[in-house]
């Protein structure tokens, strides 16, 4: 199904199932511990051997020699895979560094060997006996030091252009009666999803099956094939349950490739999980950024000039953190510029983490906006509303398909009790606590990706959906079931959903908050094709058939849906593809984030007291799961604001706090009551579902809302995340 | 070695280095208990031993012979959910589900700790026999169970709802 004109009324609009707050259909499996994750497939692979990865102990250089004798002789060892015996390997399209290093080492904890043994304990013990002699070479590990050498990255892809300019930014900024020029930094973040990367690989002749934990099955199938140098048809990936991803499982990682190589070498299936302390340096991360923001405004508060420059680093051949992009769209202003610069760093591979670009970009921009509002003596909600735009500021002929940012901010302010905020920072006390409120805007674009599905109807009227789409906790199983039920006129429990298998039609996959809208649109397309087949099988005219309550109705005839499959299952396969509606319109989602923070006047300890997000993100397919997506993202935003930072050892080039004890993420006690409001919105320009995404929007702006609340509490502006108490303790208001 | 798991006596012959967690997951096929870190930092591997919660990744299986071990599989089944499992579904106390068995097992033991009057860092009056069941108390006591999906609000609501219902029923039964 080609979607190239705005949606009109369609079967989804009945909203009998779609749009209703619905319990997750896989909830009973997950709460009883019976949903099978990648490492747990005893049902599918009997008696696998265990692989344990050895990670490089240097950041850059060469392996001079590897002494495997002791490991080989250790009890239970079946095989050891290294670059020396693995055969020629390629590199996946989505990987920057090789997944098996040696003799060159590209980054710290890059996999350099896999020890395969009969048990986990044997493999782990033998791995510790691998002795490696390295020749270390100097590398660049410090973004601040490498900043002056940064270059414009190559244009294209999701990242956009390295430089943008409209009007005369420099002139307008110089003349602005009120202006700000400030620099902000965000540190390296880790996805730190709860399920470590894991795979079980099994060869049947030249046919490879990998049970794995991966967000993008179709991309990754291609990358497994490219890495191993085998045809993609020979690779099957199976990933029905995924214990979180947040971008960290968009790509093939070492667990999958090493399990495949290990299984080949051992002549039997091999399972590999990345040990937690290896994950942080072995896999990808959100790169650190340095961001300079300049804003000029008239005394009336209207922005006349806005400029955002961002620096980040990555391995050679890698990409930038695109932290400036939201600044091209969020506020009006005739004179604008952005610049993205990329330095070469020899740290582990940087790549996408939830809301790549916008998450760190808004952490900086939305503090800058707060600072500007204060300089203007204007309420920060009002300042944002005053500078709203309904068109793409770089191309005013291009409208937003929907843009309710002002409504998000107005309603949020009202619900949060924003009128009680005292503008002068450091002026509200509650016992030992300094209290503050902060606001930030959120924007995240709606990305259109083609997505396909197969649907089967049996004689009992049960519809089974098959697509390689994944559910990473986002609620995909449920919204796909809702979509199929709505389109076929069935109750929810008449739909079975099968996901995450590369033998199913290729979907959009889970990433960039594009999963929900695109994958359900693909299922809708397949169901519409199935409806035609049903009408045909029943000898009805497809144009005037109604599907409702498990019945197919035409005129005064009413036939049970299952009857259409009486002489055999009906199968339909179709997908959604898009025209250029994302070019003619700017499609984005918006949020207003509100936070109340308390800071201990004596110790500087920061506690979050309340949080509210008001979101405008198209039709909300399942408000229950969507709310969870948003509160989960708000939680990650609290982490980014207050605690998350992979500390870089700039001498040896690795992340020091590489485990869950050292990389702090929010715990129960850090997170107060969170409220989420979804504005009524349908976006007929986005897809037949009229939906967009919320999973990343929920994170966009949260960090800055926290930072602004802390500032309002203390009067101490911290521009370097995370805002740990040492950064403001010495400057807190004197105790009275 | 002999283990009592979910009220069943089970014989297993494993390496003395095998953790209780790996015994469950790799040797007995009880994969409901999760491995998030294998280092005692995340709580995904929480099981109950003689009614108390432990991180099974930090426990050697050999030391837990003949103890009463309860895992998520022993708490409820798809057809017969434990009230807390049902409440997790109702309040959407999870997303990816990977921390979920650990959260649920931890919460079951935590309720026991509160009932037995064990104080937390937040409990102000250590002499109290009946410790309150405030949201802050639960948050404090559940903080060893990480949820990167950030389902904390739903988890707390599920625990509160289950506990409130249970204590209401108990009060009724007593009256
Ligand atoms: S797996 Fe045991 S605490 Fe993380
Ligand atoms: S539900 Fe995913 S980590 Fe808690």
C-alpha cells in the first residue's frame, strides 16, 4: 500500500480497539518469567556449548602475540576463536569498528577471542588464561583536547547537513539588544538496558540460525551475512523478546558474530552473552558533546538570531552526535545557523541511543532558552510560546503536519501549577530544602519507514500476524494486535502476533520512535489486502463489505469471518510505503516537560519531587503502554540530568565505570510520581494510523527541565551535565 | 546435590563454581530468573530463600542445598497468576519484562520484611511494630531492583494495590 496522500476516514477510525488503554497481551508471559529471551532458548537449542569473550586490554595498537596454550589445555575447552583462525571477516554496514579485533585493536574491550567450553564456568575460567601481549600506540581520547581538530562530517543520512545558515546570523546576533553566548557539555551515556546482549548460534550445514536480542532484524540479518561473508538467505535471526535496547541493540554486536564463529569452530551450537562489565566499552554509547549556543532577541522577547554548534567524536569512519538539529525547527527567528563538527577519537564506537541528537541537543538548548528568558525578565513558558513557529523556520512554505507545542506548554503550566513558581531563583524554602520548578520543550521528528507484514485467517476466525518487527518493551505486540483486531472487526483475543523472526516480512523495526506508526501501518495494509481476499472468498463485493464483531456484512447478509477460510487458510502479505509527505510537510512530535526539584540547602543533594509531560504525538494507539514509554523516558531523563556519565580515562582510552555499580541509573527512590497527558491529536499526514511515536519524545527536554528546576531552586547555573552536587555545592545560597 | 526449588526436590550435579542463578537458568531450565549483571548490582536475579530475598548471582548453588528456594515460576503461572503478577499487568509495571521477575520476587519478600517490622533507612521510629506502607518506604526498599525501562511508577502502584487489597482482606478475615 502506497501512502502518498493524507489519510481520510478508514477502518482504524472506529477506535473500538485501537486507542483504548489495553493491558499488554504478553503480560502473563513476562510476569511469570516464561517469555523466552535470547539466552534462554532451551526449547529451541538443546545442549549448546558456552562461549566467553575476551576483550582487548588496550584502546589502540596491535596484538603482538596471544598465548592460548593454557586456555586450550583447561578443562572442558572445545575451541578458541581469534582473528587468526576465524577466516576472512567483513564488516557490517551499520558497524564502525570490527566485531572481532586483531591483530589491530580499534578500541578497548573490542572482542579479540572467544573461548568455547562445555560449561559457562569452564569457559570463563579458561578465558582468564588467555595471555595477550600488546603493542600499545597513542590515541586521542579527550574530546575537549580534540575539539580544535574536528571536521565537518560528510553530509547525508539522518544526520543532515554539517552546516546550515539562513539570513545574517552574525550581524543579527551582534546587534541584538539581549543576547546569550554559552557553552554546555553532555557526557558519554550508556544504554545500560537490563538484558545484556546475548545470542545462541546454530549451524545446519551452511544455514545459520541465531537466537538473539536485536531491535532491527532486517538490518542485522544483512550485517551478519556481510560480516561472515555468507549470503543473507542463509541467515535467520529470531528475536521475539528483547530485554530493552534503547538503540544499543539496533546493530549486530559481538555476541552474535562470536557465537556464530564459535559454533562453527565447535561443531555444535554455542551461546554467548556479553558479560556486563564488558558491555560498556565493547558496545556502542551516546557520544559526549560540547555545544555552543548563541541567541539574540529584541527587548520584546522575539528571537532575532539563533545559532547552535555541536562537537563530538568517534572512531575513524564513524558519525557525529547530531545535537544541533532540533534547533533548526524548534523556534522562530529570521537569522539562524547550525554547525556540526566531528573529531576522531579512539574511544569505543559512538552510535545511536534513544533520541540521538535531540536528547543531548535539547539538554543544552533548553537551558539556553531558560537563560535567555531570565535575561529578558520573561517567564520561560511565555518566552517559548512567543517564539513558536508553525512553519519550518528555514523554509517558511513548509508547514508542520501538526504542531501543538504551545498547547502542550499552556496545559502543562496550568496542570503543574506553574503560576506558583517564583521567578527569582533560590527564593522558595521548604524546611531544609530549596525548591524550584523548571520547564523545557521537547521535539522529536516522525520518521517514515516502509514496513511489511503477513496475516493469516483460519476457519475459527483467528488472525495471525507475522512480521519481523520487534517489541523492545515498547508494547508492539499489543498495538499490532489492536490494529489487526480493529481492521478485521475482531476482538483482541482473536489475534495472535508473531514477531522478531527474519523469516517473516521485513518491518520498520524498532528505532527512532518510528516503530509504532510504521509497523502498525504495515499490518493495516496487510489486513486491508486480507479483507479483499475475504470478500472474494465469500463472493461479496469488497467495496461495500463491513467487518465488525467477527462478522462480515454486506447488505443484509452476515457471515462469520472464519467462514472465508473454510476451505483453507487465507494469507495476505502487504506493507506500507510512503510518498513524499514527509518532504512536503515537517512531521514532528512535541512535548512540554515540567519538573519540581528540591535541593538540600546544606548538602546540595538533589531530589525530584514531581514530573509532568504533556505530549502531542498523533493518535495514541495504546495510552497505557504509551504512558509507560513516556514515564520510562522521563526516568532516563532524570538519569541524564543528575547521574549518568561514563567517565573517560583520557590516558588509556576507556570508560572507567563500566558496570551497573559504577554507571549509575535512576533507582526506585530517585523517581517520584510522574504524570503524562496526551493531547487529542490525529495526524492524517503521517500514515493511515494517524499516529506518530512517543518513546523518544518522552526523553527530549527532560534533562533541561530538571536542570532548570535545580537552577530555580538554587540560583546556581550548572552547564556541564550531569548536575552532581559537587558542581553547585560551593555556590549554594548561604544558610540562614 | 539436592535442591528444594518451588517445593520440588531436585537433584543436580553441577560445578562447585556454579551460581544459584546459573543452576536455575542453565541447568534446570528455570529461566524466569534473569541475569542482568552477574555482579550483585541490578536485582534481576532476585529469588527467595527461606522467605528472604537474595541476589542469586552472588550465591554459589552448592551452598543452597536443602534450603527452600522460591523463584518466579513457583509464585504463579499463566493460568493462576499471583495477585502481584496480575497487578503488574494491570498497572503496567514493566515494559521489556527483563527486570520483572526480580521486581516481583523482591516485592514479595519486601512485604514480608515490612510485616516483620524490619526498618529501612527511611523508617523514623525504629521501635514501631507496624511499619507504614508509604510510597517512599516501598521506593526505598525496592531500590536494589533496577528497571532501565523506567517502569518504577507502575511497579509501585502494583505493589501498593496488591498490598492494600491483601491487608483489607486480612482485616475482614480478622473481623
Ligand atoms: S544479576 Fe544478580 S544482581 Fe544483577
Ligand atoms: S521492564 Fe525493562 S528493565 Fe524493567
